[in-house]
C-alpha cells in the first residue's frame, strides 16, 4: 500500500471512526460533569441559558463566512424565521428536560434513552407524512418491529429495577428521570423532523443554524429570567459548575455539531447512527468510576433491548435507502417485489 492509499484510508476510515468515538465520549463526559455539578445546586434554566450563550459565540461568525463564500443565497423570509423560532423552543425544552432528567436519573439512563431517537423519528416522520409505510415491505417491518422493541426496552429500563448489580435499589426519582429523559429524546426527534421540513423550504444550512442559535438564546434567556428570579442562581463560581458550562457550551453547542456534519457528509447517516449505543458502555464506565452510580439489572436488560430495536430501525432505513437507489438504476423489467424484498445490507 502506497503513501497515497494510506492517507486515503486514514482520512476516510480511521479519522471518521475516531471522530465519532470522540463525539460520544464528549456527550457522555458532559452528562457526567453535569450530574456531578448538580450536587452544588445548579439551576437547570440558568445553566441551559449559559450553554446556549457560549454555543452562540461560536456560531456568531457563520453569517460572515456565508457572505464571503457565496452571495447567491435567497433572503430568509419571516415565515422561515417563525418556524425556526418554534424549532428552537422544541430544542430548548429538550435540553431542559435532559438536564432535569439527569438530576433525577444518571448519565447511564440518559445514554440508554438516547437510543430511542430513531424510533421516535420514524413515528413522527410517518405522522407528518415524511415516511411511507408498506406493510409487505421487509424494510418497513424491520422499522416497525425495531420501534416497538425500542419503546419496550425504554419501559423496562425506567420502571423495572431488578437486583442491583453494584449498589442501591431503584427509587421514584429514577422513574421520573427516565420519563424526563425519554421526553428529551422525543422532543429532539420532533425537532429533527421539523428541521428537515424547514431545510426543504430553505436549504441554506449555515443561516438556519445561525437563526436557530439566536432564537434559542432568546428563548433560553426569557425562560431563565422567568424561572430563576433569584440573582444568586445566576452567579457561577470558578468550580466544576463553571467548567461544565464552558465544556457543554463548546462541545454540545459547537464542536459536536461540526464533527457530526463532517462525518455525515463523508460516511453517511447510517455510519453516524451506529455509534450511538456506544454511549451506554461509556456512561456505565464513567458513572461507576466518577459518580458511584448504581447499575440495575433492569437498566442492563432495557439497554440491550433498546439497542436491538435501535439497530432494527437503522437497518430498515439503510436498506430502504439502498433499495430506492437500486430502483433508480435497475433495469425497467426487473420485478418490483425482488427490489423491495431483497436486503442491501446483511
């Protein structure tokens, strides 16, 4: 293998793999930091505002970059701004539910619930007529079964404890945390579907990201002023709380987005999605080592079941896209049933 081939492999295979592992590490690391910082009495609404604010600082130069790279983009209309504003409300609620859910639950539970995203997205996309269901299609059957399995796993992880594998027994706060974290990823899936519809009408991604960041900051600021009227809640001491704010603002609000967009364009959405279950393993290790978290049999069983359902939905979607591509290039006389039923990915 020549130097050029080695560089090509490094860029197209090794770097995307390392980048996605790094993203999942940063996500779980941020959740672990927040869980630790919440012991100091951090206000979730104020914290969310600071995260949006720091993320927006990095988003701020985007319009300038857009103006320098191209001048042919259509002007953004008020109706698009209004839709992006509603999108920012969904994303804000998703983050607040996630932070409060972490206070009641744990990073491990959050990682388990994050694997519900494909199932929620599939259901919402069908509801908004962005996803067609053909019951006889093998890919549709895989997505439906995967969705049912994922939701069943989430219920088990939330309400069933079983024997504790490491420490204390489950409590009502764990159930509340599970419900809030599941709600977080439902709202996130809702926001992603809404974003896809917006991008169809106005496909200028940089401008959409900028308007979303600005409106999200506005929503977070108003909510924080209403929900946290005590000035002491706004003061952040130079301790783990400040470190968590800076870390989450930079990673969640900027760096993770950049890495995932780069990997998405290079390797496709299936490659990006396949790394999501890795967060469960990372969260278990970090939670046990740094937070002394409990680990229950119900969480393990639920995590395994959700992961199986997760891969079912992702597998079905990947095959559906592959079959659609095959139909575009297949001979006109090739039987439709063969195209629809034959799997593209083993």
